[in-house]
C-alpha cells in the first residue's frame, strides 16, 4: 500500500516484508505522483510515477531512460520475471504498454500489430 505524509512524500509498505520507505524527487523519483509500486523477484522496488518508471537502489532511485514523458500507472511482474508497465502514451512509448526484461534496466515498448 501507499500513503503520503504531511509534506506529500510517498511512503510504501511492501506486503510480507513490512518494509516502509519514503521517497521523493530529492531521492531521484522522476515524478511528483506515484501511481504504482512493485517489488520484483530480484529484490528491486519499482515505482510508476507521473514522470516515468524508476527502480530503487541503496543510493537513490534510477529513472529508466526514455520513460520520462510517460505517466506509469500500473506495474506487474509475470511468471518469467518480466516487468510490465501500463502507462499513458508519451515519447517513443505510444502503445500504453512497456516491458523490462528480468534484471534489466531498459524499457521496451510493446507493439500491437493487426492479425
């Protein structure tokens, strides 16, 4: 779950670990609004924000290049470890869906072609 403190900084609770953490633009989040949070099996915490997709490191949040113009509103890790991100289209990501391979740091747009 997610809540905001009096200064509007987001606080996250990751189910099972009872880990709370706070993050804002000062720590590298790319947007002011966090829409989705997902912890992948490799231990990384991902945030879908109003300013792109980011993952947390012990030092700071790292924005995935090219996603800065996307509002990332949904995150899901599938059985193979691929992270799927639903977003408002922006920049090179025009279909509303992107994916990051397991352990990766590059988002790839998902194309929908006519059958």
